[in-house]
């Protein structure tokens, strides 16, 4: 506080403070409180609002617990988001390591450009690009058939398509924190490990990954949350068999017309995501403040 | 177990830059060998070629008479101590020391025993569970040495490991390194730009300049008989007076300088008729004149206790530095006045400028 005042003067720091408080209260706190309020009330016709039936109840949440299809999709969304984070990590770690420790300045600039430029394009369009690539009569199947790898076209849409699109969509959120973390690792440490006879695997598991732990945890948390809350990729690339929990929430709001149940579902998703994040951080022994950096 | 290291005509080119050219020397097993030179002279490149981090573009590296071509740093009988030490900050001191053993698949109990032995060797018994960040600079230094010794290397490569320490600790660590080398018998190859460090510790020293090997000799030989003008100027302080060599007889050269004819021992390139320079050490210049008399204007006298450093200019304009023992301060020069100096010809060397 005092620091802020010293740097920007009383006038400007008051404006900053008001803006931050406004953002926290109106953009973060209020919608979430409203969601909780909605989630805990029954869905009533307008006439019955404020009437004797308009009381707080857990029935919306219990409905999810008792509905096997929704429950299955819910848990699948959770573990599939974990899988998305894991695959994204597997894709990003080698790239991040190469960028941070091996690439020359020129190579690094080109690599960063190649990775960041696609993100200038809207997420929906990027997902649509995957929709085209993975189409039944699309380029990927054509190429694979041409080189004789497959006989007949494969229907990529469904779990595989959703996974591919999500991994691609969230690469930056995994890559940049890991890159930052590995970049700060002194090259001599890798050389020392090598000089002492460590294999490539051991250098990574004992020296690089422990050093980059906070960055990896950050990447996991970002990717997991984004995947669990993703709507576009499953909507465009999914199949009836690969439904995502966000689609069900969407349906309650915009097709079922039951905002209360939708809010309850969203609340459950939020709580479980938070739990997963906190458990992950505990497992990695990383503080939330390290992630925020 | 210690190994000899032989460099046979090695050279290294990075892009268009020639970092090291045609360097050959042999380090005997069990020797404390230093490579001395200013920064950018190629000494670190040589060390990295011995360690296997880079392959020389020309020539061969032989360790224990085995050609090391194609072998990576993890396959060579060398261990390196980095300038930054490169201790693993997230591992305990014991895990740091045992890392090389862990990489070799040594069991936990044996690793622990070996690490504790080494902790005793470096006088840090009981520090095994600390983290490197909790140790002082000198202690970290010793941990880095223990970590390298744990893999029982035949050759220990040290890349200016003392440069981060303060003067007192550095002097202490010099003696400690020297003692450790004698005790373990491992071949040490030590990189430094600090000539007093190289002279104080080494059995032999290689002096490098601009990627070229200048001289390989014992510290004494290097100081008394520099082979090249670079070595004469770089190793120790010196007064350089240029002139033309007129006569060389029985190892003594006469050189005509602006200050008159002077006599010194004939060194490399000292042939009659050649342009040359006579190099006189500050401690060889004695006030009062005598043989090889010289006149100089005195600017400053820095009293240092056991001796005083006298700074001034010769009549030719060349800088003068003389180190006068306190016992002879009675006839010490006075700043702002003229004084005469002299030196015995055996204490000066004449080299050709070529």
C-alpha cells in the first residue's frame, strides 16, 4: 500500500485501488455469489418467486449426484482435463527445454513467433481449423491414406479430436511458464550433472524438472482449469459419445431453461477444479504465490 | 588413480573465430598444472575440450594415453569444477557429493558412506544435511571439490573456482587446494587469469595468449626466463626498455636503449642486430646505481611494509616500477626528485621483439 502511494502518488494510487476493488467486487465476487444463490434455489415459474417454495435447498446438486449420465460426464471431464494437461506437458516440455537451454537467440525468436502468432487468431477459429483438418474427408485422412498408413478414413471427431484441439489451444499456457522456469536454470548445472556421469533422463529428473517445478505446476493448473471449463473444442470437435460437462451446463441454461440447475452444475465444477488445483499444488509442494508469479 | 593429459596440436574454431590454435603440451599424471592467460585467451576452451563438452576442430586429446575422440563428458575420467561451482541448490550437501555415484548406480548406503568420507576430507563433517545455500563461499567451494572427487576422477579440471572468493579466503583456499592435490594424487588442471595464483600453486604453468601457447614451464622458470615478450609482461611486474641488440656473448646480451647500453641475460630471439627489449623485474632495480645505471624521475613512493613500491619515469619516458626493501629505504628516492637505479645483468632478460 505505502509502496504504491510512494510510487504513484495519492491520487493515482487511489484510482488504482478503486479499479482493483471494482474488478474484484463486480467482476469476480458478485457473479460467483449470484451463481451460488441461483444454484441453491429451486427453478420456479416467475409467479412463485419469493413465495413459500423459494427457499434454499441442495436439490439441484443432489440431482447431479443422482443422475448417472451427468455424473459420468462430470468425472470424465475431470480426468480428461488432467489428461489434456499431461499431454500438453509432454508436448511442451521438450520444446521449452530446447528454447530455454539450447536455442540460439535467432532460433528462439523464430520459435516464439511460430508459437505465438496462431494465438492472434480467435480460439473459435483455431478450433475450427482443427475441425477442418480432422474432418472425415479432410486433409489429415487424405494424407494418411495417401502414404498408405490407413486404408479407410478415420473418424477423428470425438475424444481424439477434442484432445488434439485442447492441447493445441492451451500450449502457450503450459509452454511459457515452463520456459521461464527452465530459462533461469544455470547451464553449468546441466553440464555438471553430465560431467558427473548422469544420463539424459537423470539430468532431467534430478536437475531440470525439480528446478522447473513451480513453472510446471503453473502450466498444469492453467491447462487443467482451461480444459475443464472449455466449451468450444468439445462443441465443435466432440461427438455424442464425448460430451463435456460444460456442454451440459450450457444445455441447462440455454435449452433446458433451468438456470438454477445450470448454476448448481457450474458450482460443482468450480469447487472440484479448485480442489484438484490445490491437491496438485500440494503434491508438487508449490505455493499458490509461486504460481501467481 | 591419476591420469596424464596430452594435447596434440589441438585447435578450435567457432564460426570464423579461431579460439585456440595448435596447442600441444603434456600434463604428467599427478601434476598440478595451471593454464594462465588473460580472459579470452582460449584457456576455458581448452579445459572444455579436455572435459569433452566440445570436440576440438583439429588435433587430439589424450587422457591416460587414450584418445578421447567422440567421448562425451560423462565417459571421460575427468571431473570439472565450474567457475560458478554449479552445486545443485535443491539437493542437500550429501546428495550433491553423492550425485556422481547415484548416476553410476551405487546403492544408497554406500553413497552415504562415501559422501561422509569426503565430507571428512574437506573438513565439513556433519554438514551433509545442509543445503548448499546455507553454506559460506569457502564451504561451497569445498563441497564442489568433494562432489568432483567422489567419482574418483583421474583428472580434476578447475575453471577459476576461486575467482568469486575474497582475497583472504582465496589465499587460504590456494593452500588447501594444493594440499588436497598432494593428498589425493589426482592430476589437477587449473585455469586462472591470476598469475600469483598460478605461480603459488602449480608444478608447471602453461601461459596462453590469443589462442596461442606462449610457454610451458615451472613457475620459477616462467618468472626468471620468460620465453616471449607476452610472458615477460604478463607474469609478474616488469620494466620494459626497448632498444637494439648489439652483441650476444656467453649468454649475456648487450642492448642499446635510449637510456644507454644495458646488459642482461640473452633470451629467445636475442641476436645481434635485432630489435629487442630488456625486461627488469621491480625487485631487481636497486636504488643507488652500480652496474647498468639508470636515471629516473620519481613520482610516487607507496610504502607497503616490508617493501616500498617506487613509481616514476625513466628519462626516455618509459614507466618505472621498483620494489625497494624496507631495509634499503635509507637511500630511498624522494617523490619529485631524480634518483639513480641499477641492476645486476643476471637479474634482467633480453628478448627479441619478433
